């Protein structure tokens, strides 16, 4: 996990959105960060210290004049990997832009050389006031990361721009700050989920794919700078910066892929595409009283094999192999038959692996290379391992910088 061991000072200033800092704190801690919370006096009007102290890695600090530590702001500022201010009020933004230090948070902001990310939250009139606009421009010019507020409901029932960005957007922005941008400028297309092939107006033939692995790969590629299109049969929250194309059937997925594949630098087919579909689809609901229907199936197009046949020079094509038997033999056969650069094989019969789980274990096969196993871990981490390999493949063809090796693959037993 990219935030493991990262020391993040979470500055909370006094706005109604202070309650969302609790969720941001919890998510950062879950992602492996060491969170040190600092609250302003204003924040304490909206949020009790106890809640944040209970969820953070250390108790909340509020005071510049601390009996046990005479200069807490320099220690906080010097030891941080990131200062995140969420929510950031107009007052804190103004103080930081003009170099004013009045409390522990504003002192810490001046006493750090770590990156700083501010997440403004205020009423629309304040957010659009020329003073605030100028201060934000100043901060951006100095390299401060700003997570823009969103449109939405504000305190007092008003609606407009100025609402604190959603916690998942803020945490994603933090993760991206610590993620290598080794796919900058690359166009990546990922498929996710199981296709659903209609039988009649209400029934479908489906499979157990949840789409989690494909979505994790799309997110990992976007975090590393790629322009990502996700062709998917399932939705997911927080797919910011990712173009999502929703499809249901193999035919729709094939059409979507034919449209975006030619311009792609990397294609990852993580979707579980149905191999067969009903030959005739009833446009009304079939009635039970008419007896069990005879459903005649026909093959669907093999989308990946088609992409392999039409692959432009330099494009990297990645497939998945979901197997219950003869994992490596079957995967190696698919790797060659579909003209792939990489196949991600998983034994979907093993505990905790493949469909619907949050974890996976895979073997990565490339033409002419030894298979490499990545043992059971979160699908996000498997996604990083797949993207590391893709980056390695790209650097071999474009002689750009090598893979980041977020995970060292284990030798195949
Ligand atoms: N695939 C595809 N179109 C299909 C079937 C599969 O593009 N009609 C892709 C999948 O997205 C995956 C790869 O081909 O990346 C292998 O899919 P898998 O289901 O493991 O293998 P199949 O080729 O369908 O063979 P089998 O079902 O016999 O294992």
C-alpha cells in the first residue's frame, strides 16, 4: 500500500465540514498511514477531540503551548511526509498564503518542507471572493496541492460551489501524491465485470465476476498517470478521472472495445466475457406455465483474440485466465493463441482467489519468460503488480524508466 508508514499531519479547521475529517482520518489509517491530527480552535466548535483521537494514530493536538513539548509545530512540520488540511477554511488559507502563524496548524504549515495539500470548504460567496481566489492562486503557484471543493448542499441549506470534496476523492488525491507517475501520457483501456446475456425480457445468463480486479487495475493505472477508459458491466464509486463506458453483453463490450482499442497503448481484458449466449432472445417474459424453455446457445465473439489479431505495433495486450484446472498450461495456451504480451492467471477454485473476493493470487506469464507468482493479497496490490509488469514491458519497447516494483513477485513454486 502506497501510504504504508507515511506520516500525515491532518489539519482540521473550523467549518461544518470538520465532521468529514473523521472519515478522511479513518480511511488514511486503513490505507496504512500514520495520522497525526491537529485541530484549530474553530474546529473544536464542530467536532469533539475524542472522536478524532480515537481514530487517528496519535491524540489530537491543538495547542502551540504544550507542557511536554515546547515547540510542537517544528517537530510536526519536520517529521511529516504530508500536511493535509481538510477542511481548510478561508481563514487558514489566508494565513498560509500570507505567512501568518497564529496557532498550531498555521505554525506547522510554515515550519514544514513536506508537501502540503489543502481541501477548501466554505460558502460559495466566500469561495468566489477575489481575496480567496487570489490566496488559492498564490498557494497553487507555490506548489501547494489544492483539492477543489464540489458543488452541493452547504451549511444552512444553501446549494452551490464550496462543499468539501468527498473523502474518497481526498484520500485518492493523497495516494496519488505518493504514487510514481510512470504511466504519464499513456492511454489504457481496461474491461471489468461479467457480461450478462439476455434470455428474455427479464432473465440473463451471467457469471460470478464482481469486476473488483478490473476496477482496481483501472484505478492503479489512473493513479500512475494514465488516461484510462474502463469498459465495464458493473459500476463503482470514486472512479474520478476515469472514463467509464457501461456495457452489458459480450457484443456491446466488443463494440466498445473496437471503438477505443486502436488508440490504446495498453489494453487489459479483466472482464469475464460469456463464451455463449442464447441464439434467440424473447422480447417478452417467458411464462412458467409454458414449461421449461429449450435455450439454444451460440458462441460469442472472442473479443481478446480479435484484439490480438488487430494489435497495432507497440500496443501491450494483457489478458486474464480464470481456471480451475491446469492453471499454467491453460494460461500459456491462451497467451499464445490470443497473441498476448502478458496473461494474468488465477485459480478461481482456490480459497480467497478470484470472483467476488477482495483478495486474489495470480501467476503472471509472458512469452519466453519464467512464470512469476504473486501470492494472496488485496486486489489493489495485485493491480499494482500487474501495472508494474506493464510498465516494465513498455520500458522494454520504449526505453523509458523501468518498473517501480511495488511488489517483488515470488518465484513460482
Ligand atoms: N475473453 C474475451 N472474449 C470471450 C471470452 C474471453 O475477450 N468471448 C477474454 C477474457 O476477458 C480473458 C481471456 O479472454 O482476458 C481469457 O478468458 P477465459 O474465460 O479465461 O478463457 P476462454 O478463452 O473463454 O476459454 P475457457 O472459457 O475455455 O477457459
